[in-house]
């Protein structure tokens, strides 16, 4: 989706028989590389998730605000806003502050991991070590956790 904004990929298949996903869960994948976003979103969709893909940081922040996903996968190196800037924007806004964010990047430097965790990322995944199946398992783990604040009626 490089340079094309964002696209919604809605799943209607439900569970693929592996018991992995709940079709009511929405995952936002903020990734500028089209092949990578297609690879991961295809697996997430096959496992029953509704997937929204944003191809840059600006559209990722906008989609997070508009769609309130259950989980966000965030690349670090993107044109415009990088992943750390996106994470700062998400954490600074009440509507998105509690959405679980997982960093998904090509870089494994400890200082990048440290900064990501300081900014509130829950997990740091390196793409070369993260198969689409592992990513989907991670989504199931984090999306089922009660990480959002409880609000009074």
C-alpha cells in the first residue's frame, strides 16, 4: 500500500477451525511495505480478525482514532511519522491511549526496544523472526487481555 493511504480488509470467514480468533476483534496494521502488510494481514484475516491496513504513520493515527481497533501492530521505519512518533501520538490521546500496541520492525537494536517499551509498547517483534502464524498468535494473546481501562456508566 506504499503511498496509497490505507485500506480496510474485513474478515467474514470467522474462525478457521484453529480456535485462534474472535471475529469481533479488529487489528490495525500500520506498515508501509505492501508485501509485508499483505503477508501479515492475509494470515490475520484467515484466522478471523478484521484487519485495517494503514500505509503510513499519519493514516495509522487517523485510523486508530476513527476505528478504535482492539490491537495495533506498528512498524518503526516509515515515511512521514515514524513508529515512535505514532506511538507518542497514540499515547497522548485519551481515545487511543489504552489500545495495545505491538512493534513489528526489521530492527532489533536493544535501544530501539527500550524506547518502544518506554513509550508503552507491549511487545517488540522482529519481522525476520515473526512468521504470519506467530503474529496471529500474538494478536490472540494481546487482544484477549483486558488492557483497556474500565469506564463508569
